[in-house]
């Protein structure tokens, strides 16, 4: 009986120790979380909204509420969203700045000289890159569990897209303003391949993409082109090529797959919906 009582006491003490350790770790993690975060990058905006506490977000970028480009534009509207220049960041006195590798060099250099903690997000070229970036940012903001939840959503959508791939090898190229074609080693090209499409943008524009003359596209026409929207209006010089009569004749609406920019400009929170959207679009092609 004495031995049993001693064992119970030791278990109770060990349990209390574990509870204290967990509580201490939680308090320590909370203390280490940045409390004043500014984003000057469109994709960082969306990751912050999805992964950080609202009170951690001091300001988002000037593009955060652009519904054409930002998947979380509606949610972004509840936060200040005027950050962009170095001066706008300095005025906010953040303890963490999220920028991109292509953020204006002068801005990055000035913030670095002034001693601001700045993390640069790399361009995402694959779903695996997107997952790695989600984990990086969720750890930075102190909420790795939220990162893993988003990763699980992406993994599930990726499995579903592969399992339901029904495009039967139809060839496609992603044709954008001014004749820009997304390359073969890009995030968007992987999404298209994942739903069973054969992506030919690499043959037209190389691995990373580039501007392709209309004549080259016509001479090497895929079965379909992917466009940001079905209606082709020559509203400016950038859109005029999409509305060219030769392109309209070769690719009428039924040979165009609309893919809204807000689903592909940034990887991350939009990725599950992008995969589901494309899977549905390719099922319609098969019919």
C-alpha cells in the first residue's frame, strides 16, 4: 500500500511538472511572437490574414484589397492597407516586415539600413514551395498549428485533383496580357498538370515564361488556352492581343479556360480553391 501511494504521488508530481512546462512554453512562445507586423507584399498579405492573429497585423500592402489579384481582398479590408514605401513602414514602427524578393530594392535597402527585421518571401514555383512558405510564415508569426491546418487543406485538394483528373491529356497554355505565356516550371503550370492537362507553355516560353508572339502561338496551337477571363475586350494595349481576331478565330470561348488571377497570383490560402476550380473546369472539357 505504501509503494502504491508513493507511485501515485510520483505520477501526480510528474503530471504537475508537465502541465507547468507546457504552460511556460506557451507563455514563452506568445512572448516571442511579433506583435507589430507590416506586409509590403501581396502574397505576404494573404498569408498574414490566414495565419496571424488580427491584432498582430499592423498594416497590409497597398494591393491587399484589390479583388482581381488578392484572394482574401474582402478580409483585407478590415485592416490598414497602405504600406508600400520605406517611409510608410517606418511611420508604423513594426517589429517584423514581410516583403518579397521582387520588392523594390531601394525600399528593402533603406529598411535594412534602419535596422528593421525584414523577411523576404521567395517566389513560389510549385505546390511544395507553397507548403514550405506557409510553414515558414506560420512559424514566424508564432502559429505553426494554423500553418499545418492550411497545409492539410492543400494536400487534400492535391490528392483529390489527382484522383479526379479527367482532362485526358488535353494540351493547354496560359496566355496572358501582352502575350505573356507562363513557363513550364511555374506554380500555375503545376496546377494545370495536376488536374490532367498537358502544359505546353514550356515549349513556347521556356521554364520560367516570357512573351510569345501571336504567330508562334498560332503555329504551335494547343487544344485550349487558359485566360484570366473569358470576355476579351481591347480595353488597353495589354489586353488588345487577347482580343485579336486571329486568336478569337483559333480559340473561341469553348476553347478557352478562364482562370481568375486571384487564384494563382499568390500560392497559399487560394491553392485549395484553385485546384478544385480547375478540376471542375477540366471535367466540363471531358464532357
